C-alpha cells in the first residue's frame, strides 16, 4: 500500500514551458485534491475532484488544469509556466464523506525561472 | 468565507517546556471539521487530529492535547514536555460540511523550534 505518490520530487522549468505533475493513490479514495504551499501563506487549494470525471476549482485555479479519468490518478497540468507558480505542490486524497482525514503525498518542489 | 488564523509565526522553547499553539477559525457553518497537521523539516504533512464541531471534548494523545472551544472559535494545541523531535511547522485547518466537506482551509502555520 503505497498511499499517495507524486512525481517528480523536484522540477525546474523555464517560463512558458508546460509540464504535468503526477499524483496517484491506491486507497480507492473518491476525493483528490491539489494544494500549493508558499512561504507565509500556508497551503491553498488549487483544484479538487470528488470522483472520476468530476473536477472543480479551488481557491487558486488560474494557470492550472486537471482531469480525473480514473479513481487512482489526478494529474495537475501547467500549460505555460510562470515564475509565480514556483511553489511546493501537494496532492491529497480521502474518502468523500464527513471530511475524513486527508492523506498527503510527499510534495513536488517546482521552480520556474 | 471560512478563515483560519495562526497568529504565532514562530515559537522557540527549550526542551521539556510545555508549549501551546493557537488556532482561531471563522465559519458560518454549524457543521465543520478542524484538523492539525505537522510538517517536519523533511517536508511531508503528517495528520495529527480531526475534530467535528459537535464534539467539544478535549483530547489527549500522549504528550499532545487539544482544547476545542466553540465559544471563542479556537482549537488550540498543547505539547507537554516538548522534545527536539517536535520541531516542525504545525498547521491548523478547517473544512465545512457544505459542498462536500473536504476542502481544507489552512492557517499560515506556526514554526516550532525546540532547543536543547
């Protein structure tokens, strides 16, 4: 049982490049989400999904796309990276009812130059 | 809109001291959930506790205890006899029942440094 996995752990991009951050979970959780962590700002919700085929925006969705074709995977796409997207990105998953504990992945540290 | 405030940016204590981390929240929901997470220097997020709005009983787990007071909208976290391994950033978070109830709003975190 691997829990929540994220790849890559580190990434450096140039402004304007695109990339996909991968997230997978093997706990059969319906709910998955992406957060970004910036110094002094805590974690902020980017996008979330309550099940395969269903996604919605969080607090800071601009510049990011998501899709959920399977229960296990929830990739986050940056279509045209900007320096403001330099951050640590965390994926999380949980059962959908009653705000159960969310399990977080190890994070991806992204730098955009 | 919901909000979580952790006014203490950084706290430094000497090992074996007790320390309390403050968390104040705002929500219009009557049903909500409060969480504490620990982020050690290695960077991962470790779940510590989940509490729903109908359960105001304080909880103790080893050296950790939590004081939930709806009257003051606070959910404070106390570490008794702190240890160096407690050094981490601690986040308080809130989720509301409405709209699915899984979207977490985090505070900005409190950096705890425990020194010998």
